[in-house]
């Protein structure tokens, strides 16, 4: 069994106090658990993918959400220590993947990367739990990958949405939740 870590949308706009679509404090509290996972996967040389929204200014998604993660802006950059980690470790084992939809598999090479790496299990963390983490976990499930996550390493716009999505991932995607804080 080979694992890969997919870190979803841990960008300035989703995490900073003044981000355009921020999860605020719960999102910021997920940073350290994500960093712990990053260190673990980096030590073993397992594949790490930072899957991040990267929208053009006229993206159709902005009919639904306020403009966020526009290519070339601060909002689209990885947040805080996550940017430091990526800058230090960037390689063929630690990759950045721009995406335009919730599901990081949609119209991206992610599935090819995982297959080339012979990955069978993906660990999906980041934000928002019920939107891009869930959609990416669904994309993984539909392609036959087994899924793990950690509720402490995800966050959402509301606690209700987070809790629902954690349960939903377990119930319909057979995701195994590893809670390092318990
Ligand atoms: Zn978006």
C-alpha cells in the first residue's frame, strides 16, 4: 500500500482573517495538524499534493461565491507556514496542483500522478470539509482509492457543515478518520 497526501485549498483566501472566503479560526487551527501530516509524509518520501483553487477573474464559480484565489493574487497563495513548507520541499514528491473546481481530480493530472506513484490510499485534508475536501474525497472514491483523513486537519465555514461532512465521508465514502488529538 502506497499513500499520498492531498492538501486542499489551504490558501490565504480560505484561511486568513481577511481572506475572501475564509474559514477563519477553525481553518487556522487546522494548519498545525496539516503541518504534522506534511512532515510525516515528507519523512517517508510519500507523494504530497497541494491542490489549490486557481481561478481567472471571470471564473463562472464567482456567480456562486465571492471572487477568491484569483491567479497571481495573494489570495491564491498557500497560507503562512504551509507556504514555507512548500517552498522548502517543492519537488516531484511535493507538488502544487492548480484546480478550478471543487474536485481536485476534475480536469487535472492528479489521478495520473497517483497511478504513476502506485498510490492506493489518499489522505485528504484542508478546507472546506463539506465542499472541496468532500468533492475531492468523492473523486478519489470513484477512482477506487481508499481514503483517510483527520477531522482536526480540516475546517469549514460552519461547524455544522464540518461535522456533517466528516460523518458523510465515513458513511458514504468509507473514509477512515484518524483523530490525532484524541
Ligand atoms: Zn473556488
